[in-house]
């Protein structure tokens, strides 16, 4: 693979996430807020994130489901969610690296 042109090398690396699914999942301000809250790498349940989204439990749960189905977050057990460690390049900073997109999340920019 080292002797291949760069375009062939890049094509050999599978994408981390489907681009269209990723963009659809990121189309909601509430989901941006959820990722901003979760980018510390800790696990959260739906009730932890209700104040972040400003919505009820059912709506927050649906937002978490969209993010999980897109692969942006993962379910841990029945009620906990977290961002997979592989997407957190620098612990302690609000940066997520989804391969084709680097998100610099700032809590003051939400809203």
C-alpha cells in the first residue's frame, strides 16, 4: 500500500461513518447540544441530557437514538450512552474527530 498513489491509499481506508447519515444526525440543534455535553467521554442516561436538550424524556431519547443509529454515540447497557473513545482525539477538549469531519464544540455557540 505504501507504493500506491495517495488517492488509492485513501480509498483503501474505510470511512468511519456514512456521510449522509452523519449529516442527517447533525441537523438538529438538540443533537449538537447532546454531543457537546457528552464529548468529555463520560456515560450519560436520557434524564442527564434532558436539561441540555430542553425537551422531555421521550424526545431526548429519540435524539439519542438518532445519534446512536448514525454511529456518533454508542449504547452502554440499556440506559447509558457515550461517545466512543476513538472519536475523542484529545481528552478534556471539546473536539470530536469523525474521520471526514472534525467538530470543535463550544457550549457558548449552542442555541
